[in-house]
C-alpha cells in the first residue's frame, strides 16, 4: 500500500491554549421610531416555542430592504400557544423573523444578565388582518423550512446551528437536506454555564453521525466562535462531514483548539461504508482567527478543512483565509491540514494571506499541509510558513527512524501524486528538510533507499525567501518532478547541502521553459535549476540568479547530475562561486563512482491502490488517463489541456451529483476564464522579468555580447512559441529521448538496457503510443507492504512517471547517457581553489558523456573554458569559447576523449594549446566559414556579420524527430 510519513504518523496519535482576545460584538439597532412601525403588534406560535419560557424578550426582524429592526415584547404561554405582544407593531409587508433575544436570570453571577438568542427563524406576512406565519415548521428538526433546495431550513442564530446537530443525531438529516443562513450569527457566550466559559459543540459529532447535505452561507458570517478542548477530534464548526456541500460562509474572529482534524469550517471529511464519497466546499472564508492543534501532537490543522479521510474525494473552491494564525505538530495548512491515504483532493482559486502557518514537526504548507492525491489550481499564499526547527526536538514514543523534520512549502508542504498549476507564493518559507516555495517534499521513505512520489508544477511562481537545512528549492524541495513555464524570484538558502532555484534535489525530473531569477546558496551542491538531479531533462531553461557554495559542486543549471540526463537549449547568465567543481551549466555530471546511500535514489511510484482505484476515473496529468492506461506526458503546455483534466475531475465525474447542469457549465466557464488569466499573467510576468533582469557585465568591449545575447533570447522565444503549438511538445520530448537513447546505443546494446528494465518487476505492460510502461508490485522498504513501480522500458527521460531502470543502469554498468547540447553560459566564475575541476560549461564530465553545440562566454581562472576535467571517452564537439582567463579549453589527459571542431576567441587564448582547439581572431568570429562542420541551418545562427558578432544557438535540434549525433 502507499506509505508516507504523514500516513504513518496518523496512527501514532488518537484520531478520535489560546490567548484572550477582544470579542467582536454585534451592532445594536437604533431604538428610535423606524419606518416599519405599524398597528400589528400581536403574533402567536405553538409547538415552535414550547421550549421558550421567558416573559420578556426582543424580536429581531429583517425588513424587505435588508435592514434589521427590533421590537421589545411580552410573552405568555397557555393551552400550548405562545402569545407575544410587541410594544411597537409592524406595518404591512414581508418580514423575516431572525430570533428572540432574552436576558438570562440566574443566581449565578457568571451567567446572570447574559443576552441569549432563541432560534425562531421564519418568514412572516403582515397584513391588515394580522401577522401570519408563512414558513413551514419541521417539528422533527425543530427548524422552519422543508429542507429542500426551494424551501431550505432557515438558520440565523446559535440555537439554529445547535438544532442541526440534534437533527443529525436523531436521523432527520439526509444528503439532500438543505440549510440556508440568512443573517450573521454571533456566538458570544454561547453555551456558557455557571463556573464554565462554555464551548461550541461541532455539527456532526462523529464519523458515524456526520453532517450531510447542503449548507448555504449566502455570504453571511459566524462570529466569535470558540472551541477550547485540546482532546477534541474534529474541532470545527462542522466536526465531521460526508457527502456535503458547504458554500459561501465566513468564519470571523474564531478561536479554535483541538487535538486533530482542527479547522474553522469542517474538521474531518469522511465517507460511509466502502464508497468513495465526495464533498464540496465553495466560497468560504476564515478571517482574523486562531486555529491550533494541541502543542506537541496536534494533527491535521487547516483554515477551511482539517483532515480528509481515506477513500474520500474533496473539492475546495474559491475559499480564503486571511490574517489567521494556524499551528499544530503535523500537517498544518492554510486551507487544508492533511488528506489521508487513497484520498483525492482538488483545491481551486483559493488563497491564504497575511497570516502564519506553523508546524512543529512535519508538513506545513501555505495552502495544504499534506495530501495524498492532490490537484491545486489558481491558489496563492502570502502568509509565512514555518516547519521543523532543530530546537523543536521529537515527540515521545515516536520511532527514531521516523521523519519528523521535512515537508515545508509555500503552497503544499508534502504530497503523494500531485498536480499544481497557476499557483504563486509570496510568503516566507522556512523549514529543515524538503523546503520549497511551492512544494516541500514528496518523500515516501528513506530505508534502505529514498523513494519519492511524482508531482507536476506548471505556470507557478515563488517570490518568497526559502530557507532550510537541506533539500531546499525555489519551487520544490525534493520530489520526482515535472515543471513547465514556472519561475522563482525568492532567495534560496540551504545551511547544509542541495539547493536549487527550482528544486533542491530530485531523483527524476523534467524542467522545461522555466527560470530562476534569485540567488541560490548552500554549503555544497547548488544549481540554478537543481542542486542534484540523478535522472531527467532540462529544456529551454534560464538561470539569472547567482549560485554559491562554501564547498563543492555548483552549476548554472545543476550542481551534480547522474548518469542519465539530457540538457538542451539552456542558458546561465549569473555568476557562480565555490571551491571546486563549478560549471556554467553543470558542476559535475555522470557516474564515475559508486553513489553513496545519501546520493542513490530508487524512485518508486508508491501507490498500488492509486492505480487500481482511479484508473478510468481520475485523469492524473501525466500518469493515468481515462482509459486507465499509463501514459507519459510530462507537461501541460496549453490552456485546453489543463481544462480538460480539471473539468473531468470536477464537473464530469467526481462531483457531478453535487451540481446541476447549469451550475456545472457556469463553473466550467468560470474556471476556464480564471485559468486562462492565470496562465497569461504568469507568462507575461516571466517574460517581463526575463527582459528587465538580463544584465551581464564583461571585461572586453570588442565583442557585441549584448546584441548576441539578445539575439539568442529571441531565438529561444521562437523555439518556445513553436514548442507550445499543437503537439510540438511531443516532438520535442521524443527527440530528446531519441538523442539520449542514441547515445546509449553507441555505448551499450539496447537489449541489455531493456533486460534491466523488464527485470525490475514481474508485471503487466500498458502501452501509450510507442512508450512501453512496466507496472508491477515490489516490497515497500518501510513497511514490507506492496507498492507500485511505474518504469519506462529504459528510454523515456522527458516524463516523470518512471523509475528504477535508470538507477539500475547506473549500478550495473559503467556507461553514462548524458547529452548537453545548444547551451550557453555568460556567468563568471569565482573559484576559491586552483583545481582543474571547473569549467565554463561543465566542471567534471564523466566517461562517455557528450557536450555539443554549446557557447561559453563566462570568465574563469581555474579549469577549462568548456569542461574542467573530462573523464575517459567523453566527447566535446562544435563548441565556442569567448570567455576570458581560462588556462585551457578542456584538460585532455583522459584516455579516449574526443574533441571535434572546438573554437575560441584568440584575444584570450588558453595557456595550453592543442591541435583540437582552433583560435579565431575578431574578424573571423563573425564568419560562418570559420566554423568547420557546424550546422548553421538548424543548430547555429550568426545574427549579423558586423565585427564583434559571433554565433549563437538557433533552432533547437529537438524540433526535428531524429536529431543528428
């Protein structure tokens, strides 16, 4: 079964404080004569008021124009009828009686004199003949209304809310029952007793008696809600809900404390029997509140929802949390605290702002603390998010091997399989391990090898600072990840190792058309895109943020890379600094050694139940299609592709029964418009930043560097435009696979590769297009249970959904399949040692790796202008260096290395010259004829022939089905 840290920790606690603050008091209506005064001053009730015994009271009415008026009245009850006589009558018209207010008379000074409300919300018609009751009274629920959509139960007071709870316990409420709040509800002194401050008891007391049906808040508030029971599970307005829809309700100035499943709207979302029930929360808001789990072991704390149970589907739409403090021990989120194993949660157009999210141990997120299968669209966070700190220690009774220090994210702390699109974070994010501006960690287990779940991040941005001990990234801390058209503009800092502008560490990633604008720093292993990437691809990425380490391994794109990488058309424009193994694109790449347990990743796709339960039901982007066949599709490049997935999950299948056809169409159109706006805004912002932040300083003035860089960026924009047209992204992806795979064929017989992939599991092959997928069962290290391994048959690198075959190649063979093509670097090197393991493009290049058609404009003083130290049988071809100060182009003492058509600007010749390196003077750099064997029809362009011009990459070779080797 799927194993994750949050799920394991759930069973370490029983799933069964706050400071005094000013109370918001209701406004008192004016006592002067109002325009609704009239002759009708008598009204009677029968069974509706059988529990009311006070003789003096005040009626509160809502008038036809929405005003609130009151009438003092006397009450007498005899013969089963309550007679009320108002001091001032009402004129003719329609009124809504909200409640009766009375003054408590008691010998106990704690409650004597308190104002309390008696629920009597109903419609009245005042005529010449008198006052008639127009609402139906439901005696079994003790509420007015029939409970239907056309005639919902009317709610306007704390007592009305209490009646819902009793009706649930009495079996009166069904999944079709409807409730409508018609006025703000003040919970001051609710349930206060002599010698006791009082406490709210949630609607839906347990998983066997949950709230079900529809609650329409109609934009009204519930104010001053107080719950203070540190042993309470499901501490919230609605404790447990099942097959419920809660809409357009605001909780204001709440103070809620509980043990687990703590929130303001719904504590726990559950399901009955063996079904996969769906619930829906829309348009709800939490403002100026304190929501806290018990200090040392509070679990699943969220602003809108606390916890989602297994096998539950939840959609949260258009909700917000403002100026609210949320805290707990594990799984704390601005909107949702924690969602369990086999749950599926979607959150759209929801926001958390100007507050704090604080998890003592693990999984803190600006929107979601932790969720299993998760889809987040159009969400923003500007609240600060804080995860584990060393001084927090560990709770008693928890195994020492448990991970209680990871998963802090600006949007999501931790997740299973997830999709995050058009989301942004501006809040500060700090934690320990797995810290990211968008997503913290998808780590499943670390024993004996680390395994991760998969996530897709598209059209997202981070502007908040991101700090942690290790595995820290501008967008993501650690995960198997696909990223498309996203950027980071927040400083990234790891006190220890593995920091990246996009992701700190990843066993498997594809990052496309994404940009880092902010500084990245670590003790070791840092990159503009990733501190460490074992397997995957980079395409059309740009780094503009300086990257620095105190020790080794820093790259404009990747600090250290594994044996299976493809990097195409990427650019670094930022300075790099460190001690050794610096590279304008990659610090070190390829396997020349045995990876340590800390380095080696067995990337397990960790849920068998997931595929079984959602195949043919939920279209997981890039993983499972409607047909149930596994697919490799790494990125959503168009609005239509995104909306197809959103509409299917939300409107066509999972939540269809909660919305009628007209509502579904409105939702679809609204989401579509918002999604298009979000994607366009992200694209516009990123493009503007690319223009405004592009600033590189150079020593020489002879070369037209600025003009050539601008020409390269224009070429890049043209490639991106092509990439996003039709199915061209598939052509690009397949070409990258072909390029990398052809490199394998040069080094190793293909049958050997396939035998490794197929020997991983004894499973069933699914097919999507030409990509063979292996699906099978293996033992999960942490539990000994079964997990799903989804692995490509040795060839696909541009998708996120495959795993162990590439690691098996690294372990069982000494071969590498690394290709770095059409990349440029113009950031300068600040090297604190004189070692040769530093390069303008790659610091250390392992055996058999390929670097071709690349341009280095970086200045450096130690190492090689192209590659610092190539290992045996490495290959460099069709590259140009115009950088200053390099002692060599590439140290060629490695046996069998191959150098072809390598050029440098002769104004700054290397101190060691070899026949393979050819120097060009200024008036040769700008001539195509100077570059023997170069492809100026596809791979290179010479923007103009003016003196000082030089070639830059043109079209991507991946725009063609079978790029040349």
